């Protein structure tokens, strides 16, 4: 079996110290540009792989970050991942990704595994089941062990750590107001994420806008299982005609569009649709869907920068921060202009 190339091997090859090799591989300006390039080229050509365990023992850092997302099918989380990956790569960190599938038990298992591994910090959006249970013991234990954590999107304000969130309440309020301004009055919210913090904030924003416009009829359809979606919404549309729907995530958007069309309604002439999450799907549906962009890539970049800045700042006792990313309402064919 081929022997794994070490920093000592590289040092012998160039007749320099191991420290010089280490600094060259980390692109330190303490080493001349020519030496850095030669060592980096040689390491890449000979498939050098850093020994993370040795690095952690030597520096108490592994240059490795874990990211945990509820699911990867939602385009928002895909964009967040892209933003995190861009920043971690630029800053010289390795990224380990995990998916909780919105399961409390899987999230607990992932955090336990990450805590035991060679890891410097974690970026995480809380699973829906975890938010429903309101049991954040596994995250609190990690924080108590001084594991730096940045929560994004779905967060708990009971946890003392850095956070990146969108202005979900304001976004839902403004989207609802826009529907009202276009002439809609019987507006319903469809939520498949009712147990999440963001789902609750969006419903509250919708209700506030309806109340501000003296519209007393509030309709919030909380659908726990996607397989129940059609039966629930067909039953509701058989009883009442709505002139607008605000969907709290992209899956509900596709399904309600199909249900509306099955009733023979035209969008937006009869019914308007606005949706959270500005994925490609909404752009290419017929009609294209008015969406609220949460700027997932921007959220990911902010989360990664916050974590790495904390890791690399010698003074770690400064206050934790919550950064808010403003959303953007993108008008398309599914709403009246």
C-alpha cells in the first residue's frame, strides 16, 4: 500500500523545516511566494492530505466546520450551503455536511457525532421535530463544552450563540399587504412548517397585515402531512372561494397551483399566489410565481463568516450577535400588479 505523504516528507524534499511547510500550505505571507507555490504544487501533485488529528493536537484547531440542514431538497437550504461553502473554502476550512431530515433523533445523533469528532464549530438550522419538542439539550451541551455554534433561519432564542435570520414577520406582512393592495381580501396562508419558528413568524406577519386592514376573516391551513394536502385544500375550496394564497414554503406552492387549476380558476385573474423561497421551480411554473427571496446564499455567507471570525478571534468573550437578512418580494405572473 502506498505510504501517505506527510509534512515531514515535504520538508525533506525541499530541505526546509516542517514549520515552513505548514505555513506554506496555509499560504502564510511569512514564507516567500516562490517557496509557497513550489510546496503547494508539490503537495497537490503528490496528493497530500492534511492530518486533521495531528493539526488539532498541534494547534487545537482542525480547520473543519460542520453544517447541519433540515433537508437539501428545499432550494433555500441549498443556497445557504453554497454560501457557507464559498466562505469556508476561501478561508481555508473543510466543510462536513449532514442532513437531519427534520428529525429530532437524527439531529441529536449528528450533533453527538460532530462533538466527538475533530471539529472547530457548527452551523445549523434546527429540525422541525426539535422545534416542536422544544428540547435543545443536545445543542446546549455542545455550547457548554465551548463548541462555537451559529444557528440560521430556524433558531431558538433560548440558546446563547450567534444567529442569522431573515425578517420573516416583516416579509409575510409586506407580502400580504401587497396582495391586499392588489384587491385581494379573502387571503389564506398554507403552512407545511407550522412547528418551526419561521412558520410561526410568517403566520403572525400575515395576521398583523390582515388586522391592520380591518380584514377579520383569517384563514391559516396547517397541513402536517404532504399526502393530506390535496384532500384538505379541495375540501376548503369546495366550501369557499379564496382570492389569494400565501404559501410559507415552495412545496405548498406547486400543490396549491395544481388544485386551483383543477377547479378551473385562472391565476391571477381569479386567485393570486405568493410564495416564500425564490427557487428555480417558481420561476418556471406556468404562471411564474411571485416569491419572497430570503437570500439563502447571503445567509450562508454571513453564518460562515460569523463562525470563522469567532474561531479566529483570540478574544472569544464578546457578545453573541443576531444578524437579520432583509428579504425581497419578487413580483411575477401569479399576482395582479
